[in-house]
C-alpha cells in the first residue's frame, strides 16, 4: 500500500495529522506493507522571519486578525498537539520560509532518511523554536539524521531538488488540494486534514481489503451471442 502525504513544516495541523496517522499505522496489522512518501507543500511561499517580531505579531499582520485571536488560536492548537504527545511553543516559534527545508527533505528521501528528517524538522520548528530557513540549522539537522554534511551544503548552495519540490506543489494543485495535511492512499482515496486516528484506521483497513480482492472483469460486449474469437482449439465466428 502506498500513502502519500502533502505537508508543510510550519503547518501545525500537519504535525498533528502526521502523528495521528502514525498512531493508526502502529496498530495496523499490515503496517510493514505500507510505504509512506512525504510530498512538499508551501503554505506561504513568501514567508520570511522578522527577528524583531514574535510569531504572534507576524501571524496577526499576515492574517489581519488581532493578537488576542492569535493567542486563543495558538492555545487551542497547542492543546490538540498535547493530546497526541506533541509540545508546541508558539511563544518562541520563529516563522520560517520552508522551501530549503523541503529541498533538504528531498536529499533525505534519496538517502532513505525521509521519515527521520521530516519528524526532526517538525520538532525543530514547533518544539525547539528553530529557524527552518537558516542554512546552518538545516545542515545540523541533516547531520543529526545521518546525512552527509557536504551533501547538505551542496544542496543549499545550489538549486538542487528545486524542481522536485515544485513538482510536488504542482501535483497538489492538479489534485485540487486546498490545504494540508493531505493524504492519498494508493492514488485512489484522499483524506484531507488532521483527521481523528479512527478515520485513518478505517481508510487503512478499506484500502487493504480492496488490495486483497481479486479483480473481476465485467464484459462490455453489446451482444454476448455474436462474437468472433480464437482459442488453442480453433476459431469461432458466431
């Protein structure tokens, strides 16, 4: 079974949805036969860190809402994160552009370290308040999951994997993705948002059952009694 997950590292519900999916996958009896692929998405391609402003102030200006509303929203999201074992520090979070982080994630995918790096980048942003647009931060995180330092530096000093990131984003547009997280199972079923664990469990079971069913062909001949064909014993013309 193939599961593709579109997400962005500064998306709070992407990390929550990822963890809920993982909890469901851990309990799934055929989890060893599920291949997960992470795909890139950018909520704010123009995002930039403004050192003199904290996250709440930046978000307030971007969305045109009051600081009080931002604080309330952050508290609610942090509570949901806590329910799945995650710790969010909105008070020290550093709003970041994630394009380079996605490029490093592509390097990790090539080296079969995608899952480890994806988890580490989410943790870096939401729990450790690290700046994901900082080159040195990304290189250090890459090294922490076992990637070669020089390879990571080469990616960030060039345009490497830029096309792959953009291809993921373009594919999301083609699929009509309006927001993330967005999960696609076997290129057939889509689950949008940080759904409850039970939803992911149901989808995993449904897709698995369909995979086990033998395909049954349905004849589309307009008239079953009039046809011409050949077998090993000869040809018929009815």
